[in-house]
C-alpha cells in the first residue's frame, strides 16, 4: 500500500513538473517566432537612417530658405535625393513601380512644403491656404499608398502621424520667422529614438514571421511595421 501511494505521489510530481514545459512547448509551437536575424535588423536600421535624413535635411532647408542662404538650392537637391532613396529602398520588396510612386509622392511633399514656406515667409495668406491644403492632401495620398500596400496598416493612423509631422514643421517655421529660438529647437529635442513605442521591438519580433506565402507579395508585414515604427519616430519632429 505504501509502495502504491509513493508511486502515485511520484507520478503526480512528475506530471506537475512537466506541465510548464509542455505548455511552453505548445506556445512556442503556436508562435513559431525564431529570433530576428542580422539582415532584418539591418533593414530596420536602413529605414531609420533614411527617415532621420528626411528630418535632418528638411530642417536644413527650412533654415537655409528662411535666411536666404546661398546653399539653399544645394540643400534642396540633397533633400530631394533623400525622397528617391526612400523610394528605392522599397523596390526589392514592392517593385520598381511602387518605389517610383513613393518617391514621386514624397517629392511632391517637399515641393509643397517649399510653397507653404515661401507663402509664410512673404505673409501671403492666399497662397499659404492654397498650398497648405494641397500639402495635407498629399499626406492623404501617401497614407493611402502605404495602407493600400498592406491592410495591417491603418490609413487613419498613418494620416494622424503625417499630419502631426506637417503641423510640427509649420510650428518650427513660425518659430524661426518670429525669431523664437527656444520654440524652434523644441521639435529637435523631441526627435529621439526613445519617442518610439516601448513595445516596438516585441511587435517587430512577432510581425516579421507573418509573411505572405506568395513570393514577392507586398504583404510583408515586418517590413511595413518597420516603416510604421519609423513614421511614429519622424512624427515627433
């Protein structure tokens, strides 16, 4: 009897101890999420650098244009190149047509920003209202382009981030025109990798493995989430 009881206790303990491992094994099997490799990390870093450059050269152009500095055209040329670089960066995943379309939309974004800047500098409210409206419509087009590429991206969320980006640019232009240097640097102080959501890396880890079964399909979720993270990053500017 004692031997039988001891056997039952041992079986119970073995079952109890093995349960967490079984659960973990089942959860791991369901997730199927291997660690992110170096090439995937490099992709995210590339997108971060491209959008940091976007903000950096935008700020440089604002400074040069409002002060009528002789380097204005050179800075603008470099800023426009950045839009081509961003478009080229998605070609391996979405094709040349999509990459060229994104570059076109981003070039329009810069061109309209220049028109808004010029109108603000000359205190031309008619032109300011006209080009400001077109600028936000362009943001809508960019949001539509990206959300159409993948239904996992919310068109509304993208619009909100892009609108915030435009609003902060206008705040900075206003601050420079008013020579309010403290207000001018505020967006730069907010521009930090710490502005990204704390769960970004966890979501990157999860979403990377939700890939399309079709080679070359545009629904590559990890790549798009990388972009979404960087957009949140840039919208702090």
